[in-house]
C-alpha cells in the first residue's frame, strides 16, 4: 500500500443512513407475509356422521400430505373482510370475469367494488347508489334491495330488484338504463296488467338469452321481460294457489332459471308462500306447469333459497320450516333427501342455498354464522366452518372462475374466502399487492370540508364529525341533495332564487306592487263605489241590452197623493171575526 493512499474504515451506521441508489425506488412486497396475515385463525371443522367420526378417531393418519390435500379441497383457508354497508347484506353478484362485484343491503343502497383497485389497506367500494331514489329530495322513499345479478351473457347489464313493483337495469358502472313498467292495481285478472302490481321479491336472467329475464312478485305472478321492451312484459305466468282461504293467490318467494350444460330444455322453477314448488318448461308455453308439488314446504313459511344443478336434474330448496330438501326434476313428486337446518327467513327474505360451479357441493349459511358445505346426494355436511360467529349468514356465492366463496352476513360484513393454492385473482390478487401509503388527507377526522365555506359554524370537533358521519337517514348520508324546510337547496353551489309574488315570505314593497302587478290597487277600493261609477255609462251606452233599446217600454210610476204621504202605506184589512 502506498503512503499517499488513505484508508477509510467502513461505517455500518452510515451505510444504513445513505440511500442505496438514485431515482424511483421500487418497493418489494412480502407476499407470503401478507397471505399469512389473511389466513383464518380458526381451522375448518369437519362434520361427519357419528359412526364415521368414531372410525376416524380410532384410525391414525399415516400420510400428512393426504390431509393437506383434503384441506385444499375447498377454498376456505384464507379470508378477506370488507365492511362497506351499514346494515345486513342481502345479495351479492360477481361478473363472469371475476373482476367486479356488487352488493345490496337493507340500507337501501348497492355498492360497486373492483378487485383491481383494492389494496390490503384500501378495501372500499368505488361507487354507492340508491336504486330507488327518484328525485333529489330528502323526503324521497327508499326501499331495501332484494336481489342484484349480473347478466351472465352480457356483463354490461345488472338486474336490480328492490321492494317495489318495478325492476331496473343498471350498467356495470352504476348508470340506470331501464325501468320496467308498473301494472294497474285495479285490474283483477293478472293477465291484463302490463307489469307487477305489488312488490317484487326476486328475479333472475335467462341462462342463454341475454335479452330475457324473469321476476317474481307478491301478486302471485312470474313475469318474463324483454329488456328492449320495458313498457310491457313478454309473458305472464299466474300461479293459482290451491291452499284453503288463499282466494287463488299467494306470494312468489323464489325463482330460478336453469339449463343443462350438456344441452337440452331449460326449466323454470319457483316457490310460493303457500308451500308449493312449481316447474315450467323454460322456453314455454307457460299456460300450465310441467310439474307441481303443493306441499313442498310448510304453508305460510318463506322459502327464500332455491337453486338448480348444472346438469338440470336436481333442485335444492331451503324453506322457512327449517328444512333443506333435494328434488329430482325427472320424478318431481317426493324429495330425494331431507335434512334439518334452521332458517333465517323470519328476519331476512334471502336465505341463500346454492350449488357449487360444478354441482359437486351445496353451500348455505346458518343462523350462528357458519358456512355449511353439503354433499349434493345426501345433504350431509362435508365441511362446517365459522365465518361470522353469532351473526347469521344471509347470502353467499361460489364463483367459478375465481374459485372463491363470497358471503354476506347480518352484521354488514362481507367475507371473501379463498385458498392461494387453488384460487385465482380476486382476493388473492388483492393480498399480493403492496399496501397503499396513507396520506394525512385520507383521514376525514383530520380534514375540514370546505364545500360549505370556512366559518366558525362550519368548524366542528372530531366527535361531532363522527356523529354526523354515523347518521343513517337519507338526509345525513346525502347532505347536498334535496331542499330544506324553507325551500332552499342543500347544495351550496346552487344560489337561492327569491320568489317575487306578493304572497311569498320575501314580499316586495308597496310601490313595486302598484307599478308591476296589474289591478293590485283594487284590494284597497270600495266595491260598491267601484260599480256605481259605471252606472251613467251603462245607461247611455248599454253593452248587453243595446239590441232592444228602442223597443223597450217606458217605465211609469204612480203619482203619490198628499194623503198617502201622511197616512203612510196602506194597512192590511183585518179579517172579520
């Protein structure tokens, strides 16, 4: 080493402080760590018959890989939790590609979510709309959402069913496209009405035709619509109830349109409040059902769960009588299997039960918040796993492309169950992203809303802001929509236009009234004097009696003598007694 060369000792602390490079730094994400965080803390519980459970306890598992394969059979090892609603979630739908999903709730809103825009710390909806809002008024009616469904053949259309007689079609971005007509409630024959006359309970799309859909209503009808003709339905199916005292009508509680994957006839199945289960040929005619079971479930119980298998051979129903029944469409008389399962239809109209995408399993929820995966032949549970303990599972969906199970519960939480080994995209893609760096402006408690202007009244404390955000009324959730009690607009950008009539609260001065309002001085004038000033003109130039002016006789009055003036008027002679 030369004497002129200077040796500098390495300083580890200085290395950590100085940057390793210049320019934009790429942040690597520990995907395995994030997936581990989303792993469910409670293990899935295997439910087996008692004799099988005893055999399993006696025998020892020699191959651990075989156990892991069994655990990976269902996508329930990890979960993603979203809380974007304020009240129970009643319906969930996912588009066929698996990129966007929509949820509906009893808080009268539907919320649009996009997996691509989510990160592990930004799990929120990108749009929220009220499908029944008709005008910008704080007093407008809102109704809970019963059913939302993407069109399987045209994902740009979304069917929205609220507790109203009119179904609506929205775009995938939340724009209203069509509103179907309401029928005449004073017509007795339902075949003559153009639409439903009372609230709709559910609806579904045609499995192969993108223009057709069916809705079920409380007016005892199923109506088939063409989206290109919203002013009148295409066909009307009137279900005549044979229950005693029903007057031939009942409420239709569920409907499903199924088609075999291998090809064949479509079939339309519906359930009624009278306990009946009815099946029609999916392509018509609908004048008479192909098969009917009058007492499929107990009368006056809400059968909210209904689904058809992928091969079109079996139908599963979940009734309000706490029973799940499996039916064969080829022998549509007696159920194949029946199991006891507590229903939630006494609180929520939707008690979902669905086949898996390949119909190898049946999924449903329970009143204690557990997910049940049942065998499609025996209806015995193959897997029972808790999702929301103590809060009923109201709706659920198993998406084919994502291979993930989406559940909505009564505590307004949505859980996306998945398995990184067998699930693709969706929640697995969200958890593989880097968390978004939060900015201080993202916290609404630390910012001021300047849309109302900056004044002492506009500045509120953090507790007051949280209380305002926690409002559940329509006016509190939409503070800039509608009118106030005095008639002013709630939108601060819209100026108030004062009324100029003399009877308004902002009454102008007296001089302005006299100069600008015709005949305004007549209110201060004596009506008798106003009429008498036209008496001379009416006598000289009559307007209505001018035609016979020359032929009118001259009026003659009798002359009064002096004696009559003194005596006064002549008295009436007394009748002799």
